[in-house]
C-alpha cells in the first residue's frame, strides 16, 4: 500500500469520515483520483462510502480498515446530525495544515475521535471535548547541536473548536473556562484533571466560528477573566467548511 | 447630371479610402522599420496595463536606460568612431540590426540595437500608455460607452494586485525611508498626489493632528500600529541624534475588554522593535498618580470627575467643588493618595486642619457646608473605589516611552469617563512641563508627544473632543483621533467637522458605510468629460463634445468597496489609496521568575513593569490575573485562515 493510501486512510479514520473533495485536498490529488482511491479502499473492504448529505459522497473506514490502521475506534458511518460539524472540523484541519508555519514547526493534529478513544467509557456526562488539539513540538537541535528555529509558541498545545451554531453565552464561556483551566490529558485520572498551580494543558483555544456563532463566542470571551480571555483566539471558518461549499465554488466558477 | 454627381461622389469616396489606406500603410511601414522600439513599447505598455502602473514609471525606466546609451556611445567613440560620426551611430546600428536579422542572427541583431531601442521603446510605451489613460479618463476612448468605467475598475484591480504583491515581498516596504519618512504601505492609486510606489508620510505630519476612520475588521488597528511604530522609530532616531526630545506615545483605548488587551500586547511588541524601551499598559500593569497634579488642577479634575447635573444641581456642584478645594488646599499640603484624600472629607478633620488659619473664609465655608461633607465623601468613596488603583500611583507619563491606557468605555461608561478626564488632565499637565508626574526623568523634561485616542467619543461627555483638540494644540501635542464611523468621531456634526477640518496631518479613511462627509473635505478636481455620438450600434463615433467639470477627488464608492488593509490617505486636496503593510510583532519575551517584574532601566521604584509579556503555558496560570499573555499567533492564523475580516 502506497504512502498516500496510508495517509488517506489514517486521515479518514481520525476525522470519523470525510467528503471526497476534502480528501482530495488533503492528499493533494484531483477529485477523480480521490474517488478512485476511495473505490479501491472499498474493494479491499477498508472503507465504505455513500452520499449522506449535500455535496460530495462521504468515505469512512470499516472495522477492517480501522484494524488495518491499528486504531481502536468504533466503526460507524458519520452521523447525519454531525455531518456539517465534521466537515467544518476537517476544513479547519486542512487550513491549518496548509499553513507553512504549521508544517515548518512540525505541529500535529490530535482529533476528537482520538481524545474520545483515550477517555474510553470514562467521559463524564457534562465533560466537553475539544474538536481537536494541535501540538507544537519543543524546539529541537540539529545534529551539530545548534538550536533549530522554532515559533514562540513551540511546546504549546492548543484546543480547536469549530463553532457552527450559537450556544448561549454562558455555556460557551463555561466551555472556554473548562478547556483553559484543564491541566491533565484526556483520559487521565480524575484527580489530575484540574490541579491548582500546575500549568494548564491548553495554552490557548482557537475558535473557528460561522458568522452566526461569532457574536456569541466574542461575548463569551469578553465575559471571561482577562487572563483567560487573552488565550482565546477567534477566527472565521474557512469558506470550504460549508457542506455545499463545493457546489458554491462550482457556481462561482461558472 | 445625376450620373456625373454620383460619379463624383464615388470618386471622392474612393480617394478617401485610398488616402486612408495610404496612411495605414505608411503607419505600418514605420512600425515595421522601428520594430525593435515598437516591440519594447508594446511590452512596456502592456506591462503597465497589467500592473496598473502610472506612465511615470515607464518614463523613469527610460531615464535609467540613458547611462546604457551613454556607455554605448562612449564605446563607439573608444572603438575609433570619430565624434562627428557618432551622430550617425543610431542609424548605423539600426542598419546593422536589419542586416543581422536578415542573416538569421536574431540575438546579435537584438544586442546591436538594444541600447537604442530600449530607452526609445520605454519612452514611446509611456507616451502611448499616458494617451490611453487620458482618453479613458476624458471619456473619449474605448469602443463602447461603458469602456471608461470598465477600464477604471480593471485598472483598480490591477493596481491592488500589484500593491499586494509589493507588500508581500520581504524587505520591500521598510518602516522608515532614509530621509526619515514613515512608510505606510504600497501605493495603489493616487489622485492629485505624487505617484510613488510606497505611500510615505513625512514625520512632521505624524506630529500634527490626524483622523482615522474605519469600521471594525478593516485593518484600522494594523494601520494605527504602523503609524505609532513609525512615530516611535523616527522619534527615537531624532532623539539619538540630539535633534529632538524623546518621543512619548500615549494611547487611550476607550473600548476596553479582551480585544483592547490583545492590541495592547501587540502594540508593546511592535513598539519594542522600534526602540521603545518600555510600554506601560494602564491600569493592568502600571499606574499613574492623580495626586501628583498641582492642587488647583487637582481640585478642578476631582470636581469634573463627579457627575453633578445641571439646573438646580449646579448648586450642589459648587458645594462639592468648595469642599474638595478645602480638602486639597488644606494648610498641611495636598493629599498624596486616595486614602489620604478620603480621610480629609470629614467635617472634623477639616475643622482641625483650618483651626489655625487666621483668615475667616475657610471657617465660614466649613460651617455652611458641614452638612454636605459626608455626602461628598460618600460620592468620592464610591467613585474612587470604582476607578481602582490605576490613578493612585506611583508612576507618571515620564516613566515609559509608550502608554497604552485601556478605558472600559463599553462596560462601565461612567468610570471610563472619569478616567479619561483624569488621564487627559495628567497628560496636559505633563506636556506643559509639569514635574514629570512623578517621573524619574526629573523635572521639566520635554517630550515629543503623540496622543492617540480610539473611540474617544464614547467617553467624551464630560470632555468634548474639540476641547481635547484645542488643548493639545496649545500644548504642542499631536492628537490622532480614530473612530469606527463619522458619527463616532464626535457627539454632534459641528464637532465632527471641527475635528476633521483641523486634521492638518491628514485623514485616513478605511472602509466605512458613510464616507461622504470626509470625502467631501478633499474637494473636487476639474476633469474633462466627453459626450460622443452613438452610431446605432454600441460603438461610438469620433464626434462629440468635451467640457470641463468638477468631480470628487475621493470617490465614496471606492471607499465603500475598500478591502481589508486598504486605506485612503487624504491630504491637501489629494488622496493616496494605500495597501497597508502589516507590522509583524516580535515574539514575547520569556517570563522571569514568578512575582518578579523587571523595571525599565532608569525607571523609578514602582514604575510599570516593562517586560512581562510572556509566552508559554507555564507563564499563563489558570485564572491568575497577573499572568502574562501568550505569544501572538496572528501571523500563523492569517496564513491558515486569511486575514481577520
């Protein structure tokens, strides 16, 4: 199996499922080529695909595919109610990974599915999991021992939240506080989740918002204490995050 | 007879056609003979069209080629060509070029004629491009009636693309030029201003009043940061050369909230890169002392900070002011702190303080107002508690090179108004040569001050902005007023016009939905408008009328359509549209040990901490109000998600 196939399978598994246009962008191939790859995976029994909603068909990994990747996730097609959210999160990940600063720093993405898998059945009822984490490695050294240039945020871990719909300001502020004050990794013992005096797990939380959700998120951030508020970054979702973004792009082109 | 007449008409038509064909043939022959220069001219004109250049760029390029022409002539002379024969050198080169081309040596032919053809071609291309622009601007060019408008829109797109490419090129847009002018960004288009590649603001204009208007998300902060950085960098250079006092930047951000704190952090890092040794963020990390004001000024400031109302309430205002005067001007000296002042607002304390004063005035005053002292004390206790410790010292404007003052004008308007009043009074006193407001610099140290106020109208109920303007003008302060819209500039129309028309350093206009009042201040210019006869099909004839008429220098439609990071700079009846170059802030400094903030060199004890912008989760303890801010990741997020809208 080629490197591209492996990368595509792992990406699809991490994101629950992806649409073909996003898979094509992630792998740097045309949509036709991505469709052919998905067809091959389906023949091999690693993946399944269907047109679940607006836009391109979705691809997700079957039990055999997840086993082949060595990932302990529960095989299931993307839930219809979460299609828009899954697409938005995938668009955010693709946008981040396309930034030269991201690749240069060697950052990596840790998706919600992985976090949830780490927690197993211990996810408390009101526990909030971010849609992803971005880990920025500490500065390394060249073989000669010289320090490698690293961004100022090297060594940090960021929480990523894709916000499509409006929650209440109170709930959003509570989620922000929960993320920013957490000290332990997901799946850690309960006593380590919030330890006073220990550095927080997430140096900042990055909110990618739709136009509808943005005012609420901004108000929630303003409601936080100053030391927490400065760690909340708010940006708009990429244009490709919309479920029918492909169709809109085609219409704009014609 | 009719046949003869028809024959004559046919002959005349034939003669005209032949004459036209002859002219075309001569024109084509001339183009072919001058093929090298024509090719260069066509390329140059096409390039100017594609990049949206003004013709001046081509003329300048042609001028830069003259040394090549001179060197070529010198080489000819050195090669044995007698001076009289040099006059024929261009002709001989042209002849040699055709011989080489005929022989198939195209490269050699091109090299032979290049010294002559390139400058000539650039000049011809510039003239042709200039004629094209002129014919479109006057409405006499183009095949369809909509051609001039389409040409203008297309050129705007080309000019924007070129400006964006220029600011994206590393090192192409420095902050300062050699002559010390501040570079705002790459020029998109100019009207009645010099057409330079970079938009340059001479430093003296930053020392004059300026106005900045633009809605949220249009790049106003980016522009302001650049102007502040330019002011600081140039001011520091002049100060280092001993030609000017040390610069001082004071920013009053009247919005407040988390956004203001993020901008403050960014400003600190940008200013640090320009040489500002310390940037104090008030009231979060630094404080000022209201009690350093001279007693008379302190009485006035304290009285103005309390809202007293009008009409019958004016009596109460007078009583309040008198009681404050008694407390401040007590024989034992003015109060040194909030606690000291509040302790004096007590009838017994005042009676004791003035017991030994022979003059009976204060004693009488005390007797008549004794019943109000406790009410006045209550009001000041509440007000000063809400103001917090930001005005209770220690510290003064002289302690830092830049002050970023955050007023919570959105959340707590009454408090922000009182703070604004106090800060402006403190700065005015400092600028007037006050004792440095507790400065370590010593008394009477003069500074070149730029006061930047953002959305000041939100807190200017008790200090109208024109008063601030007039006061600043008399003290030699430069004031930079920024607002999100024309109505946000001041409370009423008269004030707005007063502020805008006295902005002798220029007006910066970013995208705003109602730019007409400001656009109108740039005036009109005379342009030629041409009406042409339609031939029944959507083509124009070469017959029509031209007349001069006035058109606005600043087109409000362009302002409404400006993109993020684009601005119009209006100055002396002209406008320069600019793509502002974003300043990338340096990384935050590493945090020192917890609880230790390193003061700026030379700062007084208790001076603002200057290097507490820290990065990393370790420095950002959860919920710790003293924790520093994380590193600025705007550049990375811009890369990934585009610039913030």
